[in-house]
């Protein structure tokens, strides 16, 4: 068998930002503005999405994550649900 993607520590930019206690746009902001340089091969854009490795986040921020991937995903779902509800309420 080849690479098992479930074993790789690769996250969406939003997941990684949430795991490290940052805002959803934190990783994209760092990459686009060039304020911090990710090590080569630790971040890449696929279509409209940025993917980043744990190694890249730890190198840039100097520490490990503050929450698990599952916790970050729950928080992101909650944020997105709140945004949808707010949008729906504003456009009724």
C-alpha cells in the first residue's frame, strides 16, 4: 500500500489556525503577506484551499497545537453554523 493520508499531519489552513489558537485566516494571512516563512514543502495551495503540515505550523509558531484536530473541526462547524444563521437572519 502507498501513502495513507489518514496518517499524515496535514491540515486545512482553517483547521491548523484553530488548532494553534489563531483566527481562521491566520495561515493564509501569513503566507500571502510573507510575514513568516513556512519551510519549503510544508504549505501548498490546492485550488482555493491552503494545506499546511504540523511541521510547518510548529516551525513558524515555535510550539505545538493547543487543541486536537477533532476539537478544531467542531469549533469550525460551530463558527460556520453561526455565520449561516446570521446571514439567513439578515436576508429574510
